[in-house]
C-alpha cells in the first residue's frame, strides 16, 4: 500500500498497518496530526493540546517497534474527550469550575489505550459536564462542525456532548477519539459529522476516572471515521475494573475478527414508534434505504414495536438531572476546583462558587434534578421515571425475541446552525429522541454515516443490539457502511 499524500488521511487501521510495517514512523505520523490540530484551531475542537507529550510518546513507540516490541495500538495518535481524567494533564469537563483541575490519576479507559501503545494529542472540547446536544454549553466556547452546507458559510454545531471529539475525527485531526454517551452524546455528534460512534453496553467500559454526569447512564466509547477503526479501539478501551463496581466481567471479543462475517440470516427489526411527526423526509428515505441495503445483503427485515418509546425523553430528563444533581454536589469550592472570593461563610462560599463555576445548562439540570428528588415529588417524578425505564427495557427484551438488532435513524435531522436552538431547551433535548432509549436500557448502539442531505450535510443510521453483543452491532454497521459507500469529507475551509 502506498502512503497517502497527507498522513492524516489514513484510517486508524491503515495507520496501524503502516506504522507496524515501518512505512511511516509514529513520530512522522504524530507530527502531521500535531500540525493539523494547530491549523484547525478555528474549529475549537481542543481545550488542551499536548504536542510535546504526543511527540515523546511517538518516539517511545518508534523505539518499541524497532525492538520488535510493538503493542496493538503502537504509535497511533488519538484525542481524548476532556471528561476523562488524564494524569498530569488538565481535565476540565468543559466547565469553569474545573478549569484548572490537573488530576493526579489516569482514567481506566485512557490508561488502557496508553497500555496498548496509543499516543495522546490532547483533550477535546465538550458540552459542560456532558450536558448538551450541540457543544454550545462549554465554558471554552462552542466547537464548530467541519462540515458546511453547500454554498454556505454558516457555522454549524457538531452535536454534543462529544462535539470536540466528533470534529477532531471528522476534520482529520486524529485517527480516533474517545467519547462518552449518556443519552446519545457519542452517536448524535457522530451522525451529524459523518463519523462512526458506538455506545457500548453499560458496564463494557470502566467509568473510573471519567467525570460523572448520570452514573446509571454514562458509558465511554470510541469515535472514528470507519467501523473497523471503532471495532479496533473498543477492543482496547473495554475491560472489567475492580475500581468500578458497574463494570461487568465478561470477555471482550476481537470485534475486528468477525467484522466481515456479513448479515446473512440476521433479523433486523424496524421499530414503528421511531417514525415521528415532523421528521425531514430525507430521514425516512435514508432509513428505508438502510433497511433495503441490509435486505439485499441477506438479512430479514421485520417490524417490531417499542410502545413506551414516547415516554423515553421525559423519563431521561428526570433520571439524568436527578443523578447529575447528586454527582455535582461535590463541586463546592472547598476541596478542589473554582473557589469564589469574598464569601461571608461556608454556605455563601458554596453558593457563590457554584453560581460562578457552573454554566446555565448545568444549573438548569441541577435545579430540575434537585426538584424531582425532593420530598413530595420523588414518587411523582423520579420513581415514575424509573418504572418507565423498566418498561422501556422490557420493550427491547420483547422486540429481541423477534429480531437480532434494530435499525433506526440516528438523529431527527442534520447539523443545525450555531445558536439556532440555544434559547429553546426543549428543541435541543429533542435531538436525543432516537438515542436516549438505548441508554435507559443499557444497550449497545452505533451510528454509521449513510448519506448526505440535498445540501450536502451528513446523515447517519443507528444500529441497536442486545446487551454485550457489540460484535453483531459492528457487523451490521459494517454492512451499512459498505452499502452506503460514504466517502464524503468536509472541505478544509479552516486552512484558508
């Protein structure tokens, strides 16, 4: 295989093979990405760049390869969402309250990647504490989507909360990136940036060292440009972890090994409740086309019902804020993080530090969460939402008696203009309409780029699988990728 004109255009799998075969050194590859990150600063994808660390890690990888001691991800430059604690490197969670926090420890997921030989380019921007669907709530200003509509200079959102990671992958600023998904925060930004993102089964990846939003929903996963790359990364991100009681001790398969097995004989469910009023015709057309692709590849298409889907968004926006209000109580201005000046007493210190340190969306969700957990409202709201959650899981259990995976749209539309929904929280929350059910049920789901709108913006399809059956999800995602033949890339307008 000949080297591309720009090393940054490698897929992760191609880069792995080229570095292993010594057709390009890790240092050469990493240096190309370091320069790409610098050139792309107008996109605001990174909160913290770590070029010196990246090049030092790359040199170490080259020494290992020279000695024949290369590891599975040796010398491959990745970006890390700024929700993962990285030892000695600032970790902000996109918030003012943690703007100067430097962790003395490493998250399990990122440590797994370093142990496999990966190189860190830096920490990607994100919605504050992962609360958002557009990457506009970050204390460090919005991330810009690399894509633009045809004949338009309008800046678009990259989705959220993993918008920085999505932009970094889509803009060829890294080979892959980590994301986290609480209600769609990997799959939604992947879909609107023309990239691949998988939320694994809850418990597949350790949450230790990831700044918590909603503990029963949060899950780490990879974001890449190809399904194969996501399969490679998840293999090395996933592990059981004694430091995380919610991580599950089940074997992690070699997802790449079964990727090309095809979908012949698989039953693909089409949930009728995912046909929503007001969705753009292009979404329904792409969904129908996806089902046809899988049918042509040998799968059987069956209609299924998920009757409690209509309650998923309201249930999610009770459960997630409730858990957030508890998790974010630790940020009080006393132990670490932002501390307000001029407080009269300890209560005043708490109030001022939290008021100054948290942005509007985070404050909104803390207030909602505190309200639904308060005496007199707990049973009416939180307890009811948990019952709905159980019913949603039961819906999936029943559906999977008739099919092996589900095929749905990933988002209700393409990327929207920066600022167009920031004053309408409900409109913003509706971006997660196709994704939140998967988190409430703890299932794996992948978003795969499958087409473009009439004005040239990416759209994705979502495959939902059974618990700990990411291997089948990857196979179906790969079949869609092959049939779609999605090769479009954003014009690198930020270089001009």
